C-alpha cells in the first residue's frame, strides 16, 4: 500500500513502522478491511572537603617592589581553573600577573624565576597548561626582557596543595643587565590579600539551570517552576573550596546570557520536524505537535537523569560534560497499543484501508503521551560536551547551529531520547 503522506520518514526503518504492520494484520484478521511514534566530579578538581586554601579578604590586587629591585609585581586576579590535562587530586590557580621594570636598565625574567612560596619555605614552580580553547593561554617568560618602564601581563598557573598554608607569597628573581654586569635582584610579596575566584560550583549550577530551562521545562510550564533533576556519576569526588563562602556573590553577578526561549524553540522545532515525518497516513497539526512535545518535556523533567561536571574551566570559558538519559520513545509498548486500538476500533465502519490506517495513527499519536511515565529511559548514558564563555559579563552556552558544534547538537538529541538525528 503506498504512503499518503509526502513527508514520510526516509531514514531507514521508522521507529513506528511496526505498528502499521501489526494493525493491518490484526484488522484484516478481524474484518477483512484490520505506525507510531514506535528522547565537580568528571574532571572537577578533587580535594579535601572543608579545607579552604584562601580566605577572601578585601582587595583583589597586590603590588610589590622590594627596595633595591627594579621589578614591580602586580597580581591583578586569581582564578581556580581546571586544565584539559588536570591531574586528579590537584587544585590549580591561575594568577594574572603584571611584571613591570621600574629601573633604568633592562631586566631579564624567566618563568622558572617566578615561584610560589608557602610559610614553610617550600617553593612551587608554575605549570605549563594545555587548553582546548583559545580563550586561555599561560604566559611564557622564557628569555623575556623588559626595558625601562616596560610591562608584561599574563597568567601563571600553580598547582597548590589545599592542605597547606592559606598564606602563599610570590617570589621573583630578575637579572639586571648592565654594561658589563648581570646582577640578580629578588622581589617577594604575600598573596594573603588576593581574592581567589572559584567559579566551579557556579558554572555547574548555571549549566544545570540552562538544561532545566531549555530541555526540561515545557512551553506551557513556567521556567521558574521547573525542578532540577539529576544523578551523580561519581560519588567519590569532593571539591575543595577556595573562596570564603561568607563572601557571597550577588545573584546578578553570575548571569546566563542566552535567550532561553529561542534555544527552547530550536529544540522544539527539531522535535516537531521528526514528529511530523513519522506518520504515513495521519498528519498532526502544529498545535497537536506542540502539545505532544510539551507532555514529553514535562514527563522527562520528572524522569530524566542528568549530571553535569567540569571538563575544563578558565577565567572566561569552560567546557561542561553532560551525562544524560531521557525517555526513549522507541521503547513505547507497541503491542499494547495495537491491542488497545483494535479493541476500540472493532465494529467501526471505514471506507477503505487508508481510512483505517489514518485512524490508527491518529489513535497512537493521541495515546503515546499517556505511556511516557512507564516507558523505559534510554539504555545508554549519553555524554556530550558543551562550551560556555564569558561575554559582556554574562556566561553564554554555545547553542549555535554551526556544523562543528557537535556537543550541543548531541545534547539536543539526547534530551529527546535520541528521537531525532
């Protein structure tokens, strides 16, 4: 029998094709006249719970110029980061530092000449960081020379021990290059007044909120009323707190910059496009498809399993791993639906087989949402990486439709139970 719907799914076996065959077979058996919609942990830095490395105090910048040394050091900021190749059990802090030559002669400085020193005199050398983003690069001071009045600013990253002193100092040794001499001068300054920014919890909360608002709050549900859901993929990970929790950010200090409604509409559009092409004889209206997707999102909000963790984190960007399982529409009990349809359709008068199939598909379309609460979740846990970046003081999830945005595209599919591709 030929299809009557020109938008029939062409991607191999349709998720609901078994339904049509079963309905036709049983209908013919009954009356000679007998398809459905057959969708931090991770690399979060581990540490010792409850151990604070720094107490956030007033002031975010420290400046030092030891008498006799032409080198002035200004620490502009300090941020907890999670590098791409982060070592489990270690905590990394990126210090944004300005080195300035206040003397009259040229000075030379190398990365190995800049160290952190704890109260016991133990020194920490800076780490070479490799990131998958262009938003963060550590400063290379190999053979760096600074003329009179010249400055150089960048990040130096140190792997600190959260169980040791809260009070680190930064120590730098420069070489003053005179006409015939090379004098070494030292500069040292305590970092106790430098506030270390730790965005790990905020980034994870922001990602969770975004997923809830875009994928788990239906079009008819208030965003503010959507509940967060999730599972924890790792129960052995503890996050070391670096900032003083009494120094709470204002709510508007960590804003999500995405247009939530636009991102939600894109997800719903992809869902509806697949939904509309899943039937051969029945064409649901736009409002009917909206209602179907609404019910799926509402059911998924109660049942989906979602966990977010940090893969990479830098002062202005991050990569978030999202592990998720959603209601699998391919696991709707088709046999049960066939039996229900045959029972209620027996005795009806249909003009031809096409009318039977259209009625069957319409019945299935209307009945599937009632099965969402009992349909199994996807067997496999999907893992997708999404990118976020700080722009104009707001954090943006990359929800663009560009071809290389594989992580976000995969997240959309996962949150539909792999219904669309």
